[in-house]
C-alpha cells in the first residue's frame, strides 16, 4: 500500500441548507447522476432539491433501494445512466456510495457492451478495471455515521448468485468530495444508528492492529474509539441531540481515515458470510467477534491493552457492547437465527483474502470455530 494517498479527499462538514446549496451550485446543463433511493429522499426532505437538480442539469436519478449492491445492480445502473456523467452524487449509507464506486470503476467496461453478469463478476475479481483512468468523480454524502465509504477507495459488491463478496479497489475511487451533514444521519432509526457506529468502532480497532498500521493510525483509531465509547450510549438515550450525533459523525470519519490506510482484519473477514448467508446487519456482524479477536491479537501487539483500557470502567469491551446494545440487538449468533449446525459453513467462508491475512496473528479454522461457538 505504499502508493496509497493518506487522505486525498475534500471533507467538508455542512448544514442541510449548505448541502442543498452545493447540490444546486454546479454549472447549468452539467451532466450529473444521482444515487439515492426515492424513499430516502423523502425521509431526508430532499425532493424539492432533487426537482431543482432535474430542471437545472442533464440529470439521471437511480432511485431504487440498493441495500448491499450486487454486480447486477452495477450493470443496471450503468444502463440507466446511459451517457457517462461528469459527476456521480451518492447520498445514503455505505451501499449507495459503494454502488457509485462500482459504477464509476466499471462504467466504460459495461457501457461497451460487456453486460453479462458472470463476465462482470469475473472482471471485478480479475481487477480488470484497475487501469481505468477515466473513472467518474464521486461526491459522497453519507446518511449514517459508520460505514466510512465516504473516505475510502474501495467498495463491496455482492455476487449473490455465486455467493461471493467482490471488492472494487483503486486510488481513483477515493471520492472527490465528502459532504458530511449531521442532520442527514439523524434520520436513521436507533438500531441502524447503533449498528453503523459499531461498524465504525470495528474499523478503528482493526486499523489499530492491522499489519499496515503505524503510530499515527493508532492515535487516530484511539480518538475514534474514545468518541464512540463516550457518545454512542448518549446517542441511544438522546437520539435527537445534534451535538451528540455530530460527535459520532466525527468519530466515523476518523475511523474511516484510519482503516482506509490499513484495511480491515479478521473480524470483517468472519463477518462477511454472516451477512451473505444470514442477512446479519454488517455493523453487528463485525462487532460480534471484535472482543475475542482483540484478545487473540494482543500476543502480537501488546499495545492493544491501551485500546481496551478505554472500556475498563465498563467491565471490559464485551460488557460495554452488551450494555450499549441492550434492548436493541442481542449480540449472539442465535439472535440472528444462526445455530450450531451452521458454524461449519461459516468457518469455511470466513477466510477472505486481504482481510484475514491482514490480521497480525494467523488464525486457524479451529480458532474461528471456537470464536463462533463462544457467541452462540
């Protein structure tokens, strides 16, 4: 990762009024495509702004709900857009931004007539897009405080037919601009708020111990974890408090910057089949194993004790997690419909290249089996 850029993104914190002004500030007649579901546009009260964009620009709108976008969603998105736009504005959680990155990376390939799903899946796996110098600039506007997609250069695209998690990954996919608006994140239901914040915590913790970490990343990660530790319980109690929610947004950006320079590790690797096979929300899937992975990794990185010390007054990391999710989501596999008989297939699918082998300690299948058994 020596050729990576530390944080080559114009990150701006804006009010909702300022955001709306930006969305209508591009040159009249500009070719702009927008990704945000129609339902979300209503929740966010952006319908008037979108109407204004439609009248001002050469405009296309991908308005479906693209949860966990697939390679077929990317194909359909490229076809709906038609002519390559000057900008791609993505409003939503990680899924909307990930879809935008997939379209940006694959637009030329798909628009040239390569629209067979299996071929597109193979093209992504072979990194055929990697030399594409003509990606579409992305404006990322997150509606959750947690995924970090607004400050990373990669996206997760799912091949649900073959059961594969695909990654699109290159420097050109760093968003040109990230507009962070606390007010948008305050529309998220409490369960989603908690799930995405825990995703951000996992990003920060895993960046702390990933093989590519360094002291600067560890300091950024510590700040992110400290903020989430302090403000997530308060946000659960007072979800409409602007200041508290703004602190979670700042924590999410810190965590995003941290893991954008290191990638994630074992907890993310183990989480992917939980999401793919059982539909476990990503934030809960990654946090389920984080306490156990932290303890395993201390043998290689004793500094993790400093990270875990943040939770000492709560009785430890797992105790804090159980408390903050109380009455929202039980952090046990059985709560997601996963049974003992399912563990073997989860184990077999838990070793994602670039994630499991980025962990500072080599973890065996038997260890993964024990980790999962411990949280049944």
